[in-house]
C-alpha cells in the first residue's frame, strides 16, 4: 500500500498511515473477541457439544457485531479528532480523514470475520481458516491494489482493503457453513471409549 501510495505524494502516504492506525482500533478489538472465544469453541468441538457451540457462536457473533458497529460509528464520528492526534499538516490531514472513512466501511464486519475464522480453527479446519486470513491480506488484497489503483487512483488503492475484506468475509462465511455442517454430522466422541 505505502509503495503504491508513494506515487501520489508524501501527504497521501502520511494520510494512509494514520487512517490505517485508526481502523486498527476496531480491527484489533474484534480480533481479540475472535481469539477469546476460540478456546470455548474448541472445547465444545472436542466434547461434541454442538448445542453449546452454537450458543457460543450466536453470542460471539452478536457481541462482535454490536461492538464492531459501535466502534465504527465512534471512529467515524470522531475521525477528525483522532487524525488530529497524529497530523497537523492540512493536506495530510484531509487525506487521512478521507481514507479513514473509506477503510471504516467494513469495520462492522471485522468481528464476525474473526469469530468465524477462529471457529474454523477450533473445528480443526486449518486450511479454510488459512485461506480466509490469507485472502484478506494477500490473495484478494494484493490484486485489488493493482486493479483499483489503475482505474481509480489513490481512492482505489484505499478501497482495495474494504473490497478484500468483503470478499474474504463472504469466503469465510461459506467455508464456515460447509465445515460446521460436516463436523456436526459426525457422531460425537465418547470420553474413555476403546479405540
């Protein structure tokens, strides 16, 4: 991102750097929720308690969504104040505010994405979890950088992350539905049963 944004000047690079830090407020907290629920989900998978697994998933998804929406709204409302903590140069400030608002468009999805990818890991589906995570920061994101930059310039570069987020979100939901359906159809393991 920074290497390609450099073509639009130092102020644009400064702006995207600050915008990405602001989005981390939502992203890192959402990641923490996903990682926090993973041991609970893993225990449910190991014990074959799918009823509790589903209850944990419903709660985690609802909580992550509510928190993601709340944090995104707060970041949007206070974008100027957050940016002013890092930048005072007017040109860089304007870039940062514009870029932060673009990057925040998928903020409410972060929580669900991280809960789902950690649920995949809890179910032992390492490859689908890896694909979902690598898509967001690589498989989808990198091609989007080049494609959207070519057609839409600096704004296109910034939109590459929300586009990658949305595609990765959809991919992770589909993989979760497929993996969880298969896992829940397997007979439950009984503790202490003979091999």
